[in-house]
C-alpha cells in the first residue's frame, strides 16, 4: 500500500515536473499573444525548433548562420533594431524598413517566438544549457 | 655707339636708350621647340588611330543611331563598355608606358555613399556621369571647372528601401548609358530612369521589376537603336529572368524576352536557328524543367550586352537557374546559363548557346562578350570572346553560335572540357552537388573563375586583359523552399583560395592562340573592370584599393596609387576640356566579394554571403568602406625631353589655381630660362606665381629682335622676368639684382686681372661677345677699343654663350669679358677651373656702364601688376637671392 501511494505520488510529481507544449498549436499561439517577455527563454526545444524554422523560412538565405549577407549578422554585437526578445519579435513580425519581411500573421505566433529564441541563441544571449553546443552540417567542418 | 641688351628688339630702338647686358639667342632649333610647345599648350589632340574591326562596325549599313559614331570618339566614354563591341579600349595615347609613372591625382569626388561602387563613369560633352549604389543617385560633374564640381545630381523619387533586402550581392549599380541627350540607369528597386543629360530633369521612369518577388536591377543599360535594354536580377530569389526593351523617348515597353517558359514568352520564332541540337525543339524553356518550375527558374540578365550593327544582333548572357540545389530541377533548365543572339528591333531570338546546361554551381552566364574579327584556323572569323564563369575562354562564331574553342583560363575540377561536336560542357560527375551531400574542392566555385568584372581588349597587343578570381569551394545541398521575396537557394557554401593561395589574378590572354601570355597574382579576387589604352597601358584596381597601371605587353607594374577603399569599379579614360588625357575609377569596396566589409558581416560564419565570407575574412584588414571617384591626369605636354614631366607632375598634384601668371620667356637661354624651366628666371617666376596664388603659363619666344613686341605688347603674356631696370619698352619693377660684366680667365694662369685699365689687355688675346659681325658693338668691345685694344680682340657670337667661356678654358684667348650670369653658369660647367672677377670700373668713361640692374617688366600702363610684383620682390627678397646664389649669379 505504501509503495503504491509512493508510486502514485511519484507519478503525480512527475506529471507536473515539466510543463512543455510538445505539440504547439493555435491554443499555444493564443496563450502567447501579447507576451512581452520571451515565453521560451532558455527553452532548448524552442531553440532547436527555431533553428529548423530559420532554414525553412529562408531566414538563413539572408542571415546565413549568423554571419549575415543580404541581411545583417545576428551573431555579432550590433543590433540595428534591438536585441531584447520583444524587439526581435517585432522585427520578425512587423518586418523592418530596410528589407526585413513581415512574418506576423503569416506564420504562427509560437513559431515567431521560437525563432526569437533561436536568434537570441545565435546572438549568444541564451544559456549554454539550452543552446546546442555543436553546429551541424558543413559549416561546422573544416 | 651700340649698346647691347638681353631682350633685344630692333637695334635702332636702342640707339638713344640706356644700356643693357647682351642678349643671348638661338635660332632654328629653339624656334621649332617654341612652336611645338605652343601647340601643346592648346588642346592637343592625339591623332585618331583607326582599328579595322571598329571601322567595320562604324560603317554597317543598318545603323541609324549616332552612338555608333559617338563610341568612336576616344575623347568621350559614352557607354560603360566604351563601344558596342565591348573592347573597353581607348585609342588615347598621351599616357603611355613611358610616362605613366608620373601620373598624379587630378581631383577626387566623394559620392557620399559607402557601399560597393561597381559603376563605370560616363563622359559625354565634358560632363562625367556617375551612378552610386542604392539609393542610386546620379551625379553630373562639370569637367570644365577646376575640381570637376557636381553641376546637378538626380535622386530617384520614392525609393523603396525594402529593395535592400533582395539584393544578393550588395546594393551595387554597374553604371548608366547615354543616348539622345538622356542618361539612362536602373535602380535597385526596379525602375529604369531617364534623365536629361544637360539639366538633370527627370524625363521618364519605368517600373520594370517587382521587388515583392525578389526582383531587382543592378546592370548598366545598353541603348541600341533608340531602345533602352534593361535586364533583371534575382536568380537567388526564384525570379524569372528577362530582358526588356524600353523606348528611349517614352520609356514604354517595346518588347520583353523571358529566359524561361514557352517560346512565345522567350520570343523564339521561325528565325531562331541555334547551332546545336540540344537547343533545338519546341518550348524547351518549359520542357527542360519539372512542371511549372520554370516560373521561378532564374536565368536573369544582370550583366553585359554587346551589339553588332552589321549583323544587327545583340548578344547577352543569362544567369543561373534557381534554386542552386540542382536536384530540385532536373533537366537542362533552358534558357539559363547561356547566351542569346537577338534582333534589337523585335527581340526575336536568332541563336542561343548554353555554357552550362543544368548548372550545378551558380555559374551565371552573364559576363561580357568582346566582338572581334580573329584569324581562326587560317580564316578571318567574326567572333565573340567570352571569359566565362565556368572557367573557359570561349570563342564563338557570332553569326551562328558555333563554339570555335573553349580553353581553360583557371583551375577547373568540375568539368573536363567542352565537346565541340555537341557544344556540351563535359561534367565531372564526381563533383555533382545534391541534397545531404558535401562536395569539396569545387573549382571554379559559385562566383566562377570570373564574375561580372569586365575584361578589355587591345588591338595593339591582340590580348584580352582578364580580371578574375582563383577560388574553390565546398558545398552542401539543402532543400530550398520557395517563398516569394525570400532567397531560394538550397545550399551551404564555403569558399577558399584555389591552388597557389592567391585569391585573384589579372591575366593577359591571347585569344587567337588560346593561351595565357602573362599573369599577375593578387591577394584578393580582382573584382574591378579592366581598361586598355593605345599608350600600351592597362589599368585595373585591387580590392585593397590599389589602382594599377601595367604594361600591356609584359604586365610589368608601371604605376599604382592607393585609393581610399577597395576598387570594384570600372576604370575609364577620356580627354578633358584642357586636352589632357585623364583616367578615372570609382573606389569603394563591396559587391559580393567585398560584402564582408560593405555589409559589416561576421567572419566567424564562413557560410555568410553565400560562402564568400570564408574566403575573405582578412579583407577588413586591408580596406574599409568608401565611395570616391578618383581621377588621375596625364603627364601633360609632350615635349622634348622626359624631365619636363617631373615639373608637370608637381603642377598637376596641386589643385590648379584659377589665377594664371602669364610669362614670356626664352625657351632656350640658360641660365636665364628654357622650356624645361631650368633657368633661374623660371624659378623666380614660379616663386612669384606661388606668392600670387597663381600658376605660371609660359609663352615661349627667343629673346632677340622683336621679343617685347611679339609677346608682351601682343598680349600673349603679362610679365617678363628679367629686363634692364630702366628698359623703356616695359614698365619695370624695382630691381631685384645687380650684376656686372666679369673677366673670365683660367685659374691656373693666375692672371689677376680686375680692371679695364690693365695694360695687359692690349697685348693679351681677349674675347668679347658680339651680335652680328661688328664686334665693336658691346660695352667691353668699346672699352677695349677706347684703350687701343682692337687687333687682339676676338669676337664670339651671342648665339652661343658657352663658346666664349670655352675659349678661355681651351686657351684660345687669355681672358674674356662676359656678362656675369652667363659667365658664372658656363664657367661652373667647365672642367677647367676658371676665375670670375667683376669688371672695374663699374662705369667706364664717358658713360659706359658694366653693371646693370635687372627688374621684372610688365606692359607699359599695367601699374597694378607692376605694384604686385614689387610687393612680391619685397616679401621674398631672401628667396630670390637664394635662387640667384644657386646659379652663381655674380652680384655687385
């Protein structure tokens, strides 16, 4: 009996140990709307997803892997429009006058925040725990 | 009695006048020099050289536009490639391999922008036209004014800054075009602008491309038969490539030829006759693509167009297919990476050849093609020569599109040659890129063995001068997603230096024998255009900012100048309003190769800027951003002797002051003056001019009979530097020195002669100067005659002032009585040591002076200038004395 209770307690605790949206959805976007702080700050999953989106939405076509090209670098210390999560969010959502497209309303809100978190990781703002320590692909090799 | 003077008009004028020192004059040779120099002072035109291929183009029957004539005027530069054949060759030869080392900056102009400057300036009607990178301002510089100030500048209205987000390779612009009194150029946000060349007023603009689809414009238009030909950019954005012809007067579209899609869109009709089988068929612009992918297939037109007025064909290349990842678009992907020949009136296609079918490496086919007539296998053929991105110099028959030869000019690993039977590039399958694969040592890499930077051809050497890169890359294929207005590429790339380690080269290529003749290695890719001239000098710029002149025959570096920023622009040359040859280039690093600096990219990411950053991480150590036009001027007048150029050099280096001090002087009368300005009067003139903030302009005339009348009085000049102080033909300043006749004798004889009363003068052989055959007509002669010394007196003509001094040295005479400055000058030069002693008494009886005050002279009545000169003499007396000391002028 005690063991069963302990197991149940353990399960209960385990169930509440993490709150993570494995399957983000429209509800997730609704929850995030109007957020000023980065809801995914320090979230490894969000950074990883952001990295995927960064390629798929052609962000890497202009910013490459942080070095820049058509668009400015994201890995250096200069931030034309600000480096806070809210500022990066707005740059992505609203676009910017010198060529940054506006993604707001075209991609889900939660994806914008995932991109924000990834961009912050590229810029070195995210903790080492969450940021992937090893880049993948050809650019990482000599 | 006759008294002689230096400046000597009619003898009769002097009979009653006061005294003066003897004149020294020369005839013949000196006059010739004076005439040559006088004519050089006017706008001297280089004789027009004619070159057979250009003549044929000029006399083509079908041409109506005057651009065919204008392109021949080497004094101007009316289209970026100089001419329709795209030789970028000028027949100007004032600047040549011998004097180019004295080239100096004449003036500079800051464009006010600091992105890559790829344009070629134009010079039309003494106005220079420069287009800047986005915001694409057009400046008109007035070359008739010192410093070439901008007379107007035009800024396109309502620019869309979002265009910066779709420019793959910096916000560059490759230049403007001129026709019918208008300047045409393209903007990054997709408009062609037509501006009145005289006033800068906008005539029309036409929106040609749509930036929301990632479509922009960077190329320089070409005007052919009153049609402005403009092509789009955006091959990295899934743009559908096309060339549009706009009416030069109205800007309305006349025709548009796409480079992908059905034949009707590509203006392929019954007159289309491609040479090779693989280009024959219906709607190949659709069939060689997966369904509908031709709509985002690329094949843009952002490079160079040439025109043959005889065949009435325009030639231009098409860019890479999109996306870079080739696996998403199996098929030959026509009509990308190829070259069209079309009729300019209708745009209809005549032939096509594909450099790189199913391109795997972003080898855009848009480079320049030079139209030449060359001997190929014993026959003169009308060809086009194309140093192509894929690493081969192609020679094509430009009437049919047949490949006559394709020879590597760079290190190539991705292909093995061109099959001349089928025309097809032979791929190295091991280097094929694709999804999930990393392929290494891809040579040439994405920017090719050579990118857009145009080569030049010299008919004198028969060589093509090719600026290019020496790079390789690793590439990884990725899935590319098409989202309109965003990059559609699908590749990670890292570039690096090719074999040898040098990343750039400037080569001379012999297109007839298909071989490299000489090669200059450069640290960075050579991203500037080349300029060839009839002076056998070739110009190009380096990405560090060096503007270089090399010998067209040998490649030897003859001159270089470090500009403020890396050079990726196209140098031009022209004749200024002053008749001198100028060379101009824009300086301002950027473009794809220089994006790391112009875009301030981060070198830690080697894949940045489509992989170029990996190869250019050190560029920032060698150059910063900038945007200047730099103009160097020639070594000015072509006169006898090369050391005159040293002084032109100095005069050239300062911005020309607007005041001119016009001086009349003898072109061959040392130590006073000569045409090389080596005399002390020349030095004094320079000093005076500087004091007056003026520059000296000489009128050369021998100082003999008629000097003042023919120069000062005739209004050809305003000042003579040395005249007797009370010379009645001029208005004189205060004297600035007093000199004397001197005894000249050999030092080793120790004659110790100082006085005219010395009795030995009656027995010694004595030399005196004279004019004409009457040697009684100089003061010394007179004085001697008065003392009974006649028979022992030998006369020496004033024409040869050194002769009398020589005579003393040789021992022909024991002593000579010579006017001081001359005596000292020639005595110094003599190997034999000579003594110089002023004659005494200074004034002999009854009134025969042997000393004279020398002043500067101006026209009688020109009191203002005389007073100015007086003040200069006052202020700079010390410096004037020093000049006289340098020449050993004896003063008493």
